[in-house]
C-alpha cells in the first residue's frame, strides 16, 4: 500500500520509479505494519508493509529522505536516496529493538515536518548510529550502524557486535559486514567478514568487498 501525504499524488508521467523490499527484525522474521516514509520537497509518500513484510512505493524521480517506523523498534534511517526515472529498485531493511531514554517524552508524528524531534533512540543490542559527511560526487550522506568505532591512519573502522554486523548505507547501497573500513580521503569502503551487499538491483554475498564512492554510482573494485 502506498499513499501520499502533504501534497498532491505523484503525476503518472511514465517516468516514475518503483521501490520495493522486505522489512525484517534482527532474527530475520518479517514485520507487518512498518511505515516507510519517503520525503521530498514537502511531499511525503508513505508505504506500509503487508503480512509478509513486503512494501511497494511509486515515486517520481528525485532525492528522498527515507525512514521506517514501527512500534518497539528504533526508527530506521537511511539518509537520502537518489531515485532515477523508470527504475525498479529493491531496498530491504532490518529493524532493531530499542526505545528512548524518557518514555514520557512525546514522539514525533509520522509525516509531520513541524513535529519536534527528540533524543536519539537507544538500541537494545548496543548498536550506535552515525551519519557521515556528504559524498562530493552526489551530495548524499552515508549512515552507519555499528558496535565499536576507531580511527586508524586516515581510516575510520566500524566493527559490529557479536551477533550484529556493521551496516553501512549510502544511497541505494546496503553493506553488511563484520567490519567496515571507511577511507575518508579516497571515499571508499572496505567490508570484511560475512559480507552482504545490496545495490538496489542485485544482492551479493562473500567474505570481502571494496567499493569506491567517488562516482555518481558506487563502483565495486574488489570482490572475494
């Protein structure tokens, strides 16, 4: 199901893109009733997952902020995604249990841009969330979920927890790995250990992947 809030419904010009995927919890079980919000220029498109955890949204070309909400889980942010005309995009999401430090503090109203923000959600499993500086090639900002972080000679190393990998998201890309090294100068990522890679069209699994983010579209330079 897909609806549009705060604006007219997208004009069906034949240029629209279709975005779909599955939303699961950290154990791989599908989650029904997740609200996925795609915000662009004051117009919010909302899709809700069905009984099998799937969602589907029709979007005009452009740049969207992408957030998923469901009760008892921390909101899942991806930052901005760039949607091209006539594209078929797949983005799967994993939600993690969590909540806010002050349960009496009112939460934001979904789809209401004037609603006040509140403190960052606290992940029950100890994960942390960090949004990085924009990538010059696109102006889009990566976002990382991780357990531990350290700086090493121009690299930022993000390490997952025992049961939870590091999750690096950028535009349509989702990289899950035991650790992800981000080269802040070269704007590249190097994921190692139980790697899962999704780029909006295909999914790949392996032990290591290195990707350059210096182009309009991420370029894989190494797969193992």
